[in-house]
C-alpha cells in the first residue's frame, strides 16, 4: 500500500506492508547509488516480514526514490526519516542497511537492527572510488560530503553482517553484497533468513 508522510521539507511517499496492528518496522535504505541497487531486495525483505505478521514502512527520503527534494545535507534525510517513524503510537523498530544506519539517530525506536552498517567516511571513500573508475570527479555536494564525513551508525543496535565480512556482528549470514553490484539485484533466500532473524529479535524485545 502506498502512503504519505510530511516533514519540514515537504511531503514524501512511502510503501506500507503487513498488518494494521502490532509492532512496525521502519526501513532505512542505503544511501545514494546503493539505494537503487538494493531497493528490490529491501522490498522483498519487508514482504517476508509481512508474511510473518510484522508490519513495516519504507519511506522515500530527500534525494531518493520519488522524492523531488535534493539531498544536500545528511540532516535532511535524518529529519525526514524521524518524521516517518513518528507517524503513529505503535511500537516502532528500525531496520537499516549500510548507510541507512546513519539516518535513525533522531527517531526513537524500541530497538535498532542493522545490516552491514557503514560509516559516512566509508561511503564517501566508496563513492570517490566509483567516480574515479568512471573517469569523473566526485559528484556529491560539498555540504553532503561534509555531513557524511563524521557520521557514525547508532550504537546499541543488533548488527548482522554477511559471511564475507569478518567484522564483529551479532550474527553472520551467507549472501551477496547486493550494494556492490553494478546493477540492481535481489536475493529471496537471504531476505527470508533475515526476516526470520528480525521476527525473532522483535519477539525478544517485546516479550
């Protein structure tokens, strides 16, 4: 179902999945080019949560999806995400992928779940490598680069990573890093096991 939410910068669209009651997961997609590479996967993950009777929302954010607002500063994306997460009084949990973990610091969820969280500095380095490989200079506004430079994921989250990533995590899963692919991709099997992990985690949080 398609819905809308308002924030200081205007009105944005969002997708809604699952039942009309119970906990709600608000998803924070990866930022910039990684958004398009992973959107189909995140939608598959949220549909898998709906199959497990867990509701979710996927808001468009400034500079992403159907939004007409540019992303000039990370503070705008954070403010928009917080507005989406504050739409109702149901128990809210956040789900973030990669740079999405930089966006939920202004929200007040019951708990946070992060898949392969990335720092702002890591994202800037990755984008610069991509642009250099293409023979073009960095295409990001200087204000956005500055706001990303020191950004860190929120602490205290449940962190899961792929088996190919040796960094510490609460759990590792087999699966491809879709955000690294040149074209958008999907992985229904990975989405299913992640949905199981999220459903069990929410169950522990609300018990």
